């Protein structure tokens, strides 16, 4: 029994915690205001006026749509690959103990533990050595590699909570391996996989460091934004795209949180 | 109740017949030889990660032992340590020192800002507030990296909100005084090392909060009370009770803040001075300079630093806090 229930925090701690959270959130909220500014050339604050015209202008920009379409396709395919590989790996690691099990976990986590630039340049030089030209698939190759860990983390956490006796019971009752997988294992891990898939999608949709090395001339949304940040062409359009990106990544994260909040962790560590 | 619910199912046999055919045979095979199933499950992910990732890493490492012909610009594929010799030039050592210093400062600042948030969330937040705190850290963690940097470009710009705010508070002289300092100053915050530092702290802060919170969750509240019952001031309680217990979490978080700062090349490129960081050096060596061997040798630096860091962190028990 905790005796501190109802006891309130010292005022200094409250202020520091609130200040810290504001520091984390205010900058993102600022993006929303800038998406409506009438100012074109500079980042002047406060905005001289508010307008919604930039949304229409952004809507009619083919380069934004192309980047968005490429990003969505890459994220979808990478997530699909990561779901298969991550689930297989998690099932193998959590079900059985075998020689080299720790090495496998390390192998899965490594692409995200090492700085992205190392993964990026390693892939790029490997493509150069193997004379593989840049294409849609070179981007997918990179993204799927670091998305595996997100699915893996979610699936491993769920497998640990799923009791092995259910699988044995299913087998005892005469279900074969495939039926057990379909009717017992899959319903148990489905929400964890969904959450992992959403986080993998968000991760891939947002990735820029590895992508700069594997995309060649193609533009995903983050690469498009990076270009705009380095050589600004039309700042209001960038503002609108930034706001849309915040909203698009927000939804899968919230969904993933609600799917896994009963006890097990979302793979929050090591983006 | 449960009996009623089970009744309609009673008409189907409890034991399903074997499905036979190829499917049945496969299923039986996997049941009798679990090793085979394990192998089949592991093969795709291990092949993918082994070939795509480890293969590329290995190729990169290999290339750091090649050298570049300074006249033709072609890569000479003979084993040599010349590239590592180039790495030790004063200009490159400068880059490494600057990056490591920045990483250390960013780690320290993140720990200072993260602690109150983590402590409040772990000890005082309950129920809905706890969920709110959790989401309050998760959302910035997962929201777009580039958008976060962009937001700071808006904030730190000369005509931006920070200057406006300081002008309202009649504190512009303070900003000007800070910007006129050597090293940390510059024309405006968005082209100064101070700006780079702020953005680094902002972007990596959630990675520090989560492990520190996890470590603090495990500290029983009565430990803190016992300490104050025994006459310790809040400061003494923090120094002698809370901080030592939170340390593994802080070290675990510092792995992320340190490693991510070491490898980043986008933040200092967009917000900061023209002085290079390791990531930028790698990027320019492989891109414009076309010197893949030197770029590869440069990537070995963060790998080695992180190797030592992880070794030290493991000794401090940081991995239990992850």
C-alpha cells in the first residue's frame, strides 16, 4: 500500500515537468499556425494575416503528390516485409531456446542502434559495389531492414504474454499446425502486429537519413522536405506539408497506443 | 451462462479430423521435427538482415582499408592503413572532438530536463494523467523528425517567435550578448552552435525521458519518505537516494542521446554553423568528394565510441533499465 497517494507534488517539480512538456509540444503546435500565415518570404512572427489559400496551392502541386505517393508505397511494402520477417523472428526467439538466440535479437536491433548514417552509407556502398541502380526497391530494402525491429519488439512482448499451453491445448484437441496458427496464435497476436505495423509505417514514412543514401533522384516526402529546408522555394507550401505530415504520423501512433496499452509496451525505444 | 453459450457448438465434434494431404503431412512433419520449423522461421529474417545489413556493413568496413588515388580520384583496392592515417589529421580530429563534445553536452542537458518530467510521471501522475504523460512523450518521439527541425527553424529565425518574445520582455540585449560570444554565437540563433544544441536536445529528449521514467517507476515511494523521515533535506534525498537509483535509467537514455547525436548530419546542416560534425563529414566525403574509403573510416569512429560507451553502460547496469 502506497502511503503517498493523494499527496501532491512540490511546486518546483510541477513547474519543471510542465515546462518540459511544453518545450516538447509548443514547437509542433507552432507549425499549425504557420500553415495559415499570409507571409511568403520569411518566418516572421506574429503572422501578418491568416489565409487558407496555401492548402489549395499545395493541393495542386504535382511534386508533392508524387512524393506522397512514393512515400506511401514504400511504407506499405516495407511494412509488409517487416511484418513477415519480424513476426517469424519473434516467434522463433520467444518459443524456443536455441544456440545464438541472443545474437539474433542483437542482429534485429542493430540497424536501429547504430546511427542511421552508417546503415545508409553501408547500403549505398554495397549497391555501388554490386552495381545495383537506385530504384523503388533500393529504398524498400533499406526501410524494411530497420522496420523489422519495431514489429519484432511488439510481437515479442505479446508472445511473452501468450501462454504456451493454449497452443498445446489446440494441438491436443486435434488441430494441425496451420489451424493452430490460424485460430489460436493469430487472434492472440493480431493487435500487437497491427500496432507494430502502424509504427513501422510511421517510421518508414518519416525516415530521411537512410533514404538520402538509397533513393538516388527519387523524392519521398521527407526528402522533399529536406530539399525545401536546404533550398527553400515556396515556404508556405512547406508549412502546409509539414502540418499534414504531423497529422498523418499522429494517427497511427495514437492507434498503436490504444491497441497495445493493456500492459505491454509499444516499441518506443530506439527509433 | 457459459454452458448456454457452449451448447450450439456441441453439435460439431470436439476433435477435428486430420486434414490429410500435403498440408497435413507438412503439419505432422513440423510437429515431429520442431528444429525444422525453427529453422524455416529463422531463415528469412536472418538471410535478409545477414545479407542486406551485415553484408553491407562488412563491405563498408572493408572499404575503409582501401585508399583513394589522389590524382585520378579512383579507389585503389589494396589493403592499406593510409586512410586511417588521413583520419588522424588535425582537421578531422577537430571534427571528432566537436561532435563528441556536442554529444556529451546534449546528453547532460537532456538528462537535466528529462528528470523532472520522468519523476513527476512516475511518482505523482495517476490514471488518466499517467496516460496523458505517456502520450505526451510518445507523440513528440514519433512525430516527424524533419518537421521538428523545421519548427525550430521557424522559432530560431531572426524574425521568428523567439526574438519577438525576447523583444516583448525587453531581453534582446541578452540574446545579442550571447550571440556575440565566440564559438557558441553567430549572426542569429539559427546559424549558431547554440541553435544546433537546442535542436539536438529537443529532438532526442523523449529518448531520455522514457528509460529514466522506467527506472524511477521501480523506486518505491516509501524509500523517499523514509529518507525524509530520517531528516534528510529534499536535496539530500535526491543526491543519496533518488539519483543513484535513477542512474541506470539515465545511462540507458544517454546511449540514445549520445549515439544519435554522434551520427546525425541533418540537424547541424540545417541549423548551425559551417563547422562540420562527423555525420556531415561522412556525407560530404562519400558524396561530393567521392572518397568512400575515408567516409568508411569516419563511420568507424562512432562505432568504436559507441562500442566503448555500451561496454561502460553495461557495467553500470543500464541494460536492465531499457
